[in-house]
């Protein structure tokens, strides 16, 4: 029966799901890689996916939600390798799929850097769902190395676990040096392994803090 004129009866809109949803998410990743988060728009994703903007808004209320879902659709669960040595584990972690030599992963991270500074909701989810699991894997590598006796007592594992990606990404973003297995091996051999075996730093006594210096000051008339 045809609804009477003026009736509030509406035809439900189909949900965006399944293959069509993944096509849109893939399009969002492509646009994100091309122009970055700031310049990504719902229009640009709709155009790339050959969909209407209304179709996107029926599923995602904002570009932040769309981008987060797109990133989640590509996210693999990181697994801590166990090669039997700290060096081997670090090379396997950072040179394999999803590591620092994975250009797609690094490009995706670069494309959302500004969003991490400006969009608190996006940053919170990204850090929790993307950075968090990677940090957990990295720390587990150092914890296992500590149990094997490869990491000295008193070393700050959280600080050490962030040193390798910190150095490599700094060289990439500020110096234009692309991450390679050779660069990662150099950072491991020259920075990470020496730091892991040196133990906790001892406090440094400055001349002003030395007891003899303090006594000399007291003796000065």
C-alpha cells in the first residue's frame, strides 16, 4: 500500500557494510597517504571510492572516525619475535612487516602527525590502538633480554624501548634519511646494545657538591 501524502513513513537507507565498506576504507587510506590527514576530506574519499558523500556520512559522522576505522582495518596484531638474542629480536621487530622499514606503515604515521597534535580524540585512539601494541612488543623484547642477562640491572626498559624508533624517525623526518636495515643495525650496535649493558647511571658529583669544596668555602673568611 502506498503511504498517504504527508505520512512520516520513510524508506530505511541501506547500511554501508561488507565489501563496500572496505572499499571506502581503502579509499580513505589511499587519500590519507596522498595528502595527509589535514587535507583529507569526506568529498575526496567519496570521489576516490566512487560513492556519494551522503553514503559516507550515513556510516561515519566525521573524518576522524572514518580515518580511525580505515587504519584499524589495516592494522595487524604485532607479535614479539624470539630469535634468542636482543639484537636478533630488534632486527626482526623493526625490519619486518609493520616495522620501520615498512614504507606504508611509516607513510601512514607521517600522514597523521599533525592530527596527533591537534585532534585529542584521534590522538588518544591512535596511541592506544596503534602505538600501544607496538610499544608492548618492544618492551617485551627488552624484558626477555633482561631475563637472559643481556640487559644490565637498573636500566630503564621503557626509555630504552623507545630509543631505537626515536633515533630512526628523527633521522627520517628531520634529516631525510630513509629507514633501512643497515641504519637500524647501526643504531642497535652503536647505541642500543651499549646502553643496555652499561647499567644504571651513577650520580655525578659536581665540584660545588664535593665535601672538600664545601669545607673550603666554610674556611674562607
